[in-house]
């Protein structure tokens, strides 16, 4: 396979393989900001076929280019068949680990179903161990279809999926809803699932899902037990712990809004509450500015890799 770099119009790309990638719009926006400032730093990768060019690597750059109303992108063109293209979908994302386990499972499932490959053949073809292939296929096979769409939208991660697979399919959707409503980390989700499974009654299970913050506070009384990264300095860890505190408070605020619709408040209450939200918005604006600076730096670093 000798790659050819060529400028290809966006309209000529076939996006059929995008169904096996998670659509992370936050990441697309980050890349869009980077491309607006620095242009396209790396070519995307596509397979040449009679109907056009099947995009293999660079979906987020493609969507960012669409948002920027760009007419074309630089592209590595490969003369390969569709099966090879799907295998490359895995290998191109192996080094920087930008592919979720859920996405890897989707590719393996497609190769298995469309190209009639067993698990041993998939292991040989992808260069992974048979146990790696088996774990990925098991992950996607144990998740309820109603929950699957949340992974494709990037609302839940593969780590969340591993926690949810411990549950019967009939309970996965309601627990997944609690995880997304409260923005729980994978570790918190794992503990929530364990607590749910240990519950003695349906009433206890309902309480766990209605008040996951209270349940998790009993499990993790201090943020130091939840948030610690040995790659960070003491100041860095303290900042991450402050973020944890703020996230918990915000989740509690949102839960109060969900349980008490604004329409139920009197006019006097609305005026008082609006003043509180105005003060909160001032701080939120400052936080957004700081976050934007960090995200721009992160996007630039990732695009240069």
C-alpha cells in the first residue's frame, strides 16, 4: 500500500464507516477551532473505490471542515479493499488510543457479520489476541439496545459499559439514565452498579437511582479518595479535587431543577431565584474562558501528534 496524498473535495467522500465511530461533537468543535487558526495539520486517510473515497481516518477533521465550509481536504489515498479498510480503522487509532473500546467492538462485530470471520480470524487479521477480540465482542453483546445509542452519541463511555454489563438487560437503561443525569465517572458508575445489585428491595434500588450523590458520598467521603492522579503535582490534584466538588454541586443543582419545575414557583420566588442564577452566570462565564484556553491548548497538542 503506497499512500498518495491528494486534495479531495468534501462532496466526494463516502462516510459509510462513520457508523462505527462515536460522534463526539465537543471534540469536533475543538478541532474546528484549531483548524480555523492553523489549517489542516495532518492529512486524513481514505480508500479509493469506484464510487469515490471511503473515509477511514479523520472523521472529526472532516466534520470540522464541513462546519468551516471548506471545499476540500488533503488525503492519503489507499488502494485497498473494504475489509482491509475496516482493519485499518482499528490500527490507525491504536497508537494514540483515540478509539473507544465500544467503537473497536463495533468494527469487530461488523467484520464478523459482514465478512464471515470467526474470533480466531479476527485476532490474526487485527494483530490482537483472541482474548482481546472476545472481550470487545462480549462488551457489545451484553448491552441493551436502548442503551447502545448513548455510547454512539458519546454520552456514555466504554468504561461505563463495563459497569453496566454487570446488570441484567432490564435494569441497564434506568441505571444508565442515572449515570448520565448525574455525570458519573466510570469509577462512580461501577460503585453505583454494585450498590444497585446489593440492594435488598426495589425501593432501595429506586432510592439509589434517585439519590446517587448521597450513595456515592457514603462510599467516597473525601474527594481525595475519588480524584488523585500521580501525573499531577500537588497543585494539579487540588485543582482536580475542586473541579470534583464543583461538579457534584452542579449535578445537585440540576437535579433540583428537574424535580422542581420553574413554572411551579411564584413570581416573587422567580425574581429571587433569577438573581441567584445571574450571580452564578458571572462565575460560569469566567470558568468558560479558562476552559476555552485549556481546550485550545489541548487541541493544538493533539493535532500536532
